[in-house]
């Protein structure tokens, strides 16, 4: 074998490992990212979609947050305008998770057959709400 | 002042468009005076951007809340230092900051580059002008003008997001920007070389310092970003594989690949096409990073701003990329390699494999970052991948890279003999195996972590061996004392030993990253006087006794602080305080959501990381999340070592040019340095 073929063989191994790692990584760790409406239509078509790890991006329904500090549990409802369902989460929520306005959240967890989403993680988007308020104020003036 | 600022932006736009246009016109019309005009335009843009920047700073410092940008990001009670740095807190200011630094870099590149490369300089000016005109145009036409006025004057501004009120966040964005922007200069030289058909190694020598400089800025910026995430975001880690973090890593990876593969071109005249592609790709990735940060196309907790400006970037990205690669394709036949690979056991092939792994990592990170968009486009359903994906792919690839970090510098160029391999690798291998075996014997059972530590020790062994042999050779040859020999050794070949120091920084990072596999986190509720015990992975037992919760007013915030008295293995080590901060404006109204200040006690072995998660119904019974994070201090230390190594590698001066003027790589580089010192 010439050095060049040897090198190409080595390069092929590296490239193949990268491709394999990516492909298997996506297959085994990828999770669906759905809106509430998409989630409802999915579980209707395919009941195996209950109790599978997914992510849902939606807005928190204003005034729906109930905190139980002793149990460190938070219950709230999320919606995308179409569908709405309750979420329950045990753990610490980020600072940006408040009732002050309709915050956008990404919840990761499982949607149960009882219609409750049990979240293992709650991410709240840092609001650019002050910019938005400023825009509104500008329009109003 | 906004009028002056607006005016400066327009002047900058006109001058940069002129400079861009005439730089390329001068080639087609064979009119060198147009090239000189392009260079003058670059200085003009720089002057205009300095004026614009001063105008914005004036507005910020004088609290002119009639300026939308000032009202949006500052307030009367914001500490002065944050008022100054609010310059880059928002999108419009970031764009101006970018244009400012780019135009300064563009002007400096014109001043310091040796006369030997003067044929390239009009095109370099053309490219820096082109990129500057894009940023200025985005400000003026993309709804991101920092000098926009409001139709009314609010009594106070909104203030700065509390998460950005942190010393790390003051320096993190500008450092990262300096890195991104610095990349523009090598890109400009690459395009200039292609345009001028000066495809020898000249352009590489002309811009070498810029590649190392921007690489240092990127490295430091990324590390500071990790530090900020660690002390400010409160989830207990420093890297979450968030799209915005990934975007900053991508150009770093391809730039690192370039810094290695360019050595093969210098030594052996190979990889010309690959190196040009890496420089162009790195530049595109730096623009892509801004696109990701600014457009919000990918959901990220870090996206502080979202706007249509992202699409300006997308268009710019596609057109610039297409034009650059088309130009490369036109010059393809002129970029034949001068030599062939002679053996698989050679430094060339070790570097090539290192390049493949680096680009492979970059590709996997890009793929994972874009996967939600790709899967939606192809399969109509959004699928996201998170930290499990990135860790799974990048831990093995990272370890392969770490191994190559050790192998590359030791293996001979062209063809390594078995004797060479034995001579170089026996001691480093012993160095790597011994600690791994001992740790395994002590009961460490995490295979990845053991592999990381073994490889880190192996790389450390290779570096120590290089230093030892170099010093020993000098002692023998010149009869010097060991410290003198060490200083002279490094001083005579700063690039090489600076590079080794960077490798030490890298291995320290890897060793520290592996430590996080042993992180311990416990959540608890404590009443005053109550004690909780947490055992760290190192075996230390920590006791945390709650001292209760107190509330007081500070400068621009109401602070609720929870304090814990901590003992390690029974011995008191002090108190740790974590706070909830409610920021207020100068009228006492609440601004922003409350933010958490993490309490951290840093140590060489492990950090104690305390997050106060709020009290129960207003009592002093408080919720805490306490983590014992192993080896985190070493991440910051690795960053310092790496930066020091980078600076050493690019430090000007040192050995003077070989008097014979041989076309030896090293002396060519030094000759150019000497040339840069005389204006």
C-alpha cells in the first residue's frame, strides 16, 4: 500500500466514525419538539406517543402558576393558542419563570394519558419583553 | 450627538462602499491609483466609526434617554462601568462595536503589513471595507440604528438585564467579537492572495499574527463565557451545548485546524486548497455565529435579541460564501501541492488526522445545532438533540484529538523511523498509563474520565519531554545554567514552545471537563440552624448549617440573602451566601424578574456551588440546591495557560532575521516581523 492509500484508509475510518456517532446519536438522543396542537394531533393518531420523552414549546397561561415551595413543585398550564394542558414539575425553576407576563417556555418530559405533562426540565426564555414594552410605548406616544 | 453619529454612519457607509468597489475595479482597469484610494477609504471608515462610537458613548454617559438605545439598556442608577459597557449590550450597539473594531483592525492591518506584501493590500482593504459596509448598512437599513431617537423622553431608562450586570459579561462579548472580527483579516488576506494570484506562502506570513491573535481572543472569549454561565446562570455547569455557545465554538475549531495545517503548507508546500478553504470557512462560521445569536432561528435561552437583522446576515453569508468559493475554484489549478505524503507515520499525516477530527467535531456540532431546522425541512417534524447527543459524539472525538495533540509534535516530518517513535513515545506513554492505572486502582470506574486523564497525562509527558530535551541540549552545547537555558530555549523559538504551552492549556481543559462526570448535586430545604450533609466525589464531607435569610437594600436592587455556614470534614471553612436580587429603578419600581446570585467557594479539588432557590411563604425556611463540582477551577486555569501560550507564540521581537536571508520558514517569518517594526 502506498502512503496515500494508507492515509485515505485512516481518513475513511475517521469520517465513518464521525458519521456513525452523529447518526446513532441523533437516533438515540433526539427528541420531538412539538407545539401543544401538534402534540394533541399526534397522540390522537398514535397512542404510543403517550409517556415518551418529548419537548414542547409554548406559552405559560397567565395566572396559572401554582407553587408548592415545601415540595418544590410547580404546576402550570401551557398553550399555543389552540390547545392547552397542565404541566407539573418538581425542582428549581429559572429566575425568568414568572407569572408577570406570558413567558415562553420549553418543557421537556412525558405527556401522560391523564392529560398531564410531567416535566423533567423547564426552560424559560429570557424576555426581550422590555424591548417589546418600549416599542409599545413608542407606538402609543 | 445622534446627528453626528448618524452622519458618521453615512460617511462610513459611503467610504466603505467606495473602498470596496474601487479595490476590485483597480484590477480590472489596471489603475493602481484606485487601489491606493481603497486603502485611504479604509482609514476613512475607521475615522468615521470612531466618531460614531464616541457619539454613542457620549449619549450613554450623559443619560440621554431620548435615544432609544440608551433608554433600552441603561438607567440612572446603573453603575457607571456598566453604562460604558452597555455599548454592546444590545443589538444596534453590538453592530456598531463590530464595525468599529473591524475598521480599526482593517486600518492596523494596512499600517503594520510589510511593504513586501503591498500588492495584496488594496484587496485586503477592499474586503475589510466590504464587511464594514455590510455592518453599517445593517444598522442603517435593518432597523438597528443605535442613534434612533424616541418621540418622547422617558424619565428613566429600562436598565441593564441583571444577568448582564457581571464583570464576566462585560468582557465576554467584546472578546468574542474581537475574535470573530479578527478572523476577517485572515479572510481578507486569503481573498487578496486569490485575487492577486500571489499564491505562494506570502499571504500566510503576512497575516499569521492575525490568525493567532483572533484565535486567542476567541479562546479567551469562550472561556469567559463559560465562567459567566457558571457564576451567573446558576444551573451548576459551564457548558450546556446551547446553540449560541456552539456558534462560538465552530470558528474556534476550524481556526485551530488551520493553525495546524498551515504548518504543513509552510514546511512542505502541501494543503494549499485546504488551508484557503479553512480560512474562508472560519470566516463564514463567524458570520454564522452572529446570525444564530441575532436571528433566533434556533430556540436558545441565550438569545437576548431577536430580529429581522438575522436575515441580512443570512443573505450576506450566502453571497460571500458563494463568491469566495467561486474564486477559490477559479484558482484551483494554480494551487497544486508541491509535495506528496511520504509515510503514514509522519507529522503531516498526524496533522491531517487532527484536521479531520477537528472538522468532524465542528461538523457534528453544526449538525446538532441545526438539526431542529433540518429535520423540520426534511421530515416535517422538529427533532431536537441536546447535551446527551453532543457529549456522546464529542467525548470520543475529543479524546482522539487529545491523543493526536500528544502525537503530532513528537513524530518526525516526512517519515518517522521505528527508532524515532521509540525514542519519542516511551516516556510519555509511561507518564499516561501510570496515573490512569493508579486512579483505577483507587476505585475510579468512569472509563471516559480515566481515558481523558490518561491522555492528558500523556500529552503533558510529551510537552515536558520536549522542554527537558531542549534544555538539556542547551546545557550541553552552551554550558548554560538550567533556568537560563530554559528562558533562551523558549525565547529562540517562541512559536514552538508557545504552541506547547497551548497544548498544556488544552490538556488541562480536558482533565477538568472529565471532573464534571463526578459532580454531586443535592436539593434541600433548611430552617435556620438546621444542618445538611453533602459528600463530594473526592470523599470530603461538607456540612451546611443555615444561618437564615436576610433582606436589605443595595444600590440598584433589593437583596434577599441566604447564608450557610460550611464545614469540611468537621473543620469550619467559612460562610457561603447566595442571593435573590430584585432590581429596581431610581423611583423604587421593580425592573426585570428577580435574579439569583450563586454562592461559590472555589478550590483546586472541587467547588462548593450554592443556589438559594427562594423561601417558603416568606419564612426563613429556604430551598437550596448545593453542588460539589470537581476540578472547575482548572477550566479557568487552562484558559489562562492557553492564552499565555498563544501570546508567547505571537509575541513580536525575539530572534532577528537570519543574515543570509534564506527562504527558511522561520527566518522568513522573523524577517517580516522586523519589517513591521519600522513604519
